[in-house]
C-alpha cells in the first residue's frame, strides 16, 4: 500500500483513482462527483497533474468528458499515457 502524501483534496482524488479498474477510464467530472465535489473537474485535473505516484496511482485512466485523453504530466507524457491505456486494454 502506498502512503499518499498531499493535500486532503489531492489524497481524495488519488484514492478515487485507485478504484478505477485496469483497462477502464473515468472522466475528470466523474472523479469530481465521486469525491463529493461535482464542480471541481479542473481541480481534479490539477491533482492528477501533481500525482507523484504515477502510474501506481493511475491518473492515466482519467480522460476528458469528450473522450479525449487530456494531459499526462508523468514521465513519457501523452505517449506514455496512450501506451499504458493500450497495454491495459490488451490485458482484459
């Protein structure tokens, strides 16, 4: 188990990310709603961008409401996000 360190909001977001099954995605808006902050999609995106635990805390599984990938601040950037999602979808 990872000991999450961050703001209360970041930790709430990161814990919710841990609930997303491999090969699945959720939107920033869905994560915001799940943590009880339905108008905080941008803040969720910022918490994902600040995630020091990627990919173990899978912020790569969070996408925009229109289905586009959004961003990925961890090593490898967007190319790595695509690789992780593709790899996980093949494992299903």
